[in-house]
C-alpha cells in the first residue's frame, strides 16, 4: 500500500514537472537541431563558400574572392548551354506531364469497374527509386535488346537510332522517362481537384445549357487550376534539380546533349578538381532561378484563386 | 411561358418507389407547389421535370412536346437549387451572364439583359462580388437572376428559401411571388413548409410516401382535405381529429359528447359506413365555438396566448383538440368546456381507408 502510494506519487510529480510547454519543446528541439545541422548551416556555409576559391580535397583554408565565381559562371558560354538544356527539359517535360496527368485524371474521374485498381497501378512509377528507374530505362532504350525501339518501330528496332546515343533524341529520351515517372503525380493532384468539384455545379451548367466544351473551359479547368498549378510548380522545381534519373541513363551525354545544370553542378563539385566554391555559387544561381519561377507561379495561383 | 404535363410519371430506385405513378398538369402561368415531408418524392418529381433525374416510367410534356428523354438543356427550363449552386469562381455578373453566353448571345445583349434582371432583383451593387462574399438571401437573388435571365418556359424551384434564415425567408418569399406575377412564369415550387405552400401556391400538390395525396387550391386542401394525412399535414395546428362512433344520425365522441349530424352528413355516413361504425370527426381550430350548451364537452389541458388569439388545448377522449378563442378569456386547467362545431366546417373520415367522406353523390 505504501509502495503503491510512493510510486503513484512519484509518477504524478514527474507528470507535473513535464508541463505542456516542456513537452512541446521535447518534440520540437530534436527536429530543430536536425534542421539547423542539415539544412540551415549548410545553406549559409555554402553561401559563404560561394564567395571563396575553396576546394574540398585540398587542405587549404578558403580564400575570399568576392563575386568572381558568379561572374565566371555567368560569362562562361558552356554554362549557358547547360542552362538552356535544363530550361528546354523543364518546359517540355513539365508541359507533357501536365497534359498527360490531367488527361489521365479526367479519364479516371469517371468511375468505372476497376478504376481504383487502375489508379493504383498508374501510381507505381512514382514510387520507384529514381536511380533504378534510370538504369532500367537504359535497358528499355537499348537499341537492339530494348523493348522501346522494338515497339515504336513495330518490330524493326534498327530502323531508328539508339535514342540515348543520338544528340538530337537523347534529351527526349530523358523527357519521356520523366513524363512516365511523374505524370501520375500531376494526375493525383488533379484527381483530388476534380473530386472536389460538387455535382450541383454541373447540374446548374446543364440547366444553363452549357456545352461539354464550355463546361470544361469555364467550370472544370478553373476549379482544378489551383491544384494543377501546384503540381506544375512542384514539377518545375524538380525539373531544375533533375539528376538522379539522368545520371545513370546518359551521364550528360552524348556530348553535352543531356548535360542538365544539376548534373554539371555535381560534376563541378565532386568531379575532377572539386571546385567547391564555384559549385556553391552555381547552386545559388539555380536556387535564385527556382525561387524566381516559383514566385511567378504563386502570384499567378493567387490571381486565379481570386484573393 | 408553358404548360407542363406529367402522365403516369414514376421513379424507382431498385424495387423502391421514390415517386409512384402520378398525373399532373401545370397550366400556363400557374404557380404549383409540391408539398410534403422530407423523403416524400417531391424533389425527385421536380428533378424529373427538369431532366436532371431520368424517369422510370411515364411521359413528361412541356408545351405539348414530349421531353421525357430530353437533356435538361433541351427543355428550356430554369432550375433554382436549394443551396443556390452558383459557380463559386465567377462573379455574380458572370454567374447571371453564363446561361446567355452559353447560348451565344451577343456581348451587348448579355450586358443589357443582365442589367435588366439585376435591377429587377435589386442586386446591381453586388454584381462584382463572388458568391463567397454574398449573404444567403443575396446568393439566392443571384441564383434567381440567373434563372430569370434567359426567359425560360418554366421555373423549377427546389426549396429555394429553405436554406435562408427566418428574416430573409419572409422577404424572399414575397420577392419570388412578385417575380412570378411580373413574369407570368409557369412555376413548380418544392417545399416542406405548408405555410409557404399556402401563401404562394395557386395549387398545391400534397405528397407523402411517394404518392400524391391531393391536388387542389390552398383553400381546398385546407378546408376539404382528401384524407387524414392531408388533414394533419396542412394547417398549423393540423385539423382536429377525434375518433367516434356513428349510429342513427349521431356521432358519439365520449360519454357526454354527441354530435348531431345534418341530414346530408347523415346520408353520407350511412352510405359510407353502412348503418353504423367507427368514424373520425375533423374540424379546424377556428371552427370550434365555445357555447354553454354545446353538444361536445372536453377538459382544458392548457391554453396558449398567440397574440391575436388564444389557443385552447382540450383533451377529448384521448385526443388533443385545439380551439381558437378570443384572447382575454381565462380557462382554468382541468375545467370542462362545452363547444359546438361550425356546421359548414365539419369533416368526416373513414378510419379504415383514411379517406374523407363526401356529402354529395356524384
């Protein structure tokens, strides 16, 4: 009896000591420390490094060089080729994903037998590891043993060139993979947007004699637009960071046909001379571009939401 | 404007009847109210007229044209939804203009027509707002404007003021009635509120359990209910109904309550019940008259002040009977009150069939 009292007394004292605020801190601080160590510190440290000539494999302390890295990068004609590659890749890949994803969402929004199963099936590519996707698409694109050439030529795989070895087609090769992998993501967001449109709006539109085409343009599209824009925003940011699928597939080749800016960033940071300072500056340039594009999107998003 | 005709229209969900076969003709410019408790099939009926719901059987004609299987857009009707169903991403102006633009009207015509309708409904100052920024009443005004703007053949309204608060409801009720008169618009209006139905309808279709119970003018359904359901459902309170025993020209209600029948009623009950039997006597609360030597006696249960009058609640047999009396006269609880019924306003129902017994032979 006395012991149970002591135990329960001890428990209640401990509970008293652990106030709500303390509990709150207990949950937040570990996360906060992780974020500071893994995100905030590298962010500012790399900003500092971007103004130095630091290289991670030499044992020399970083020397302050001011904006030299930035001006070197921006005046380097090679760099502009990579930026152009990334821009083209982002535009085409996100554009196609939007069309394919929205199209799939429109189809799957009509409930039919097995539509739930089909939706799950379509989502599979999104869940695969990017490096694995890159590797097996390399096999799919293989000019003689791959299935891709075989299918698009109706059984004559040699009738078209090796996609990944062709300077003209290689970029399309990685775009197709990105569309295959991420259209389901656009579809998923669009599906939830379509599902949120109440039936009565379409009933009212039927009474108001709106044609199918008009219902699509004046009701479906504006209603889904906010979610569609979020999908496009996410995919655009990802497109500028594209690395993990492309690296195992083409590693930037042939020549510089698929050398995206993020690939080149990796090369500068961890290849050859390990130009850490210059790579940090490039990373910051990419960051600013992405933030700029995101802002344009968000402004547009707010406009169509009508706030 | 147009006439609407339903011929044996029915709706089944599986084996369940949502609407049992019904006939109804709505005349040009008429205001017909579909009235009934929730789940009685009134909204389904309206949606079948609009084409939003397909029929299981029967025919629907608008202006003599068979539209049973026509798409809603081919029926030239307007529908006003209970929860407005405005397009949330469009301004009030765009909402109202939408039906006109859908049929490809010119820019100038749209502008002019929207302005006309907006001033008719006094919403000019709200046209730039989106539905989210409007009050319930204003939302429904915009929805009405959207319905009116196209000059449709008929208006179908599904509890258009059911979602509004009491104040807005009174105002909108008057506005809808005024619009109906101004536009001379054939209207079918669904409500579960019998006061609303009485106030607005040229004719009322009383429905219950998927079946039409009675079709008649407000006065008819009020004074001459076709059956017990209508008698109970219409009026506030509903008709007083007391079970009694008919024999030899007299209805015995209780030990000291015997209602002496007029010769016509006696004949009618004789014919209906065949000599003698149980019968239900009905009368409206305003048909009861307190008289010292009245033939009926009942005990005062409670008495409520209703402002303009007192409502006396009496217990007779096991039934509560409501009688309207002038205010100022006090009736102590438990006292026995004797009363008579206005001979013109007494009604009888067959307890077995629940149908009203009629006096005249057809």
